[in-house]
C-alpha cells in the first residue's frame, strides 16, 4: 500500500500530476480541489494516496487533504462508482459541499455533476448519509485564523469527539477553546487529548 508520495511536482493538469520521487516520475490522478492546492510546478509537494489495482494497471490517486481521501474511499465502496467517477464527484463538489448535499438529501446538487444521474445520486445519499452524519464539519470562528490544513485537523478532532458521544456544538466549542490555549501548531493527538481533559 502506498500511503503518500513526497517529491518535486514536475507537471500538473486539472486531473493529473507527475511527481519526481528520487529520480522516478510517478503519475497520479487528482481532483480539481487537489490541483488548486498542490502549488506550482517545481515545488516540493506531499500527497496522500490511494492505489487502485486492476488486472491491467496500477492506478495511483492523490489527495491534498485526508478528508478528501476519506470521502473518496467511501464513494468507491458504493456499487456503480469507480475511482474515476469518484474523482469526478470530488472535482465537482468540495468535501464540505458534498457532505451538506448528502445530509440534506439534495439530489439536484449531485445530478449537476457529469456522469451522475438521479438513481446514482439517490444511491450515494442512501449509502453515505448515516456514515457521514457524525462527521459533517461545523464552521469555526473566523478569529481562529485557520488554514485549510488546520481546519481539516479540527474536523478530524471533531469527528473523533462526536464518535465518542459528545454533542457536535459542545465538541466544537471545546476544540476552539483548546486551540486558543495550545496554538495552531498543536498536533491532532494533542488537540483531542486536551479537549477530552476539558470535558
């Protein structure tokens, strides 16, 4: 299993990039979200990855954020949705917007994505609504000044606390207080431990 790839970005187009890892150019399929976040060609990047094994090929998919890879894995477990269509979905909607559409059972939003018909949209909602109901991110106070990666860390911590049985609003408030005390550089593990102590 290839969990991540770090190297120099040699080439990027909206659906694909090539990363130089110790002299080897690795081709990785990406979403528009990741395309917009990876930086410019010639810079060092680190992508989370998923290796899809087929009889005739090994295909590597890359993600800028853990939340995007997690959603990708959920999507490809749905009958009729393969990696390519999952990437199309993640290119058409951000993870946040996709979670909201599923939570609100908004079929119309999903059917605007190329390749997604009404039946497929309904299947996505049916199969993912319960799985993501505990992990829908809540907005954080603007005064926290969080970067995209820091918001992703906060959302992972929020999901962990909700899974442990804490109410979303309470968990968010405690996480915000904890982050103000600890600072934005606190690790995910330390953030969760500190929040549990607050509770």
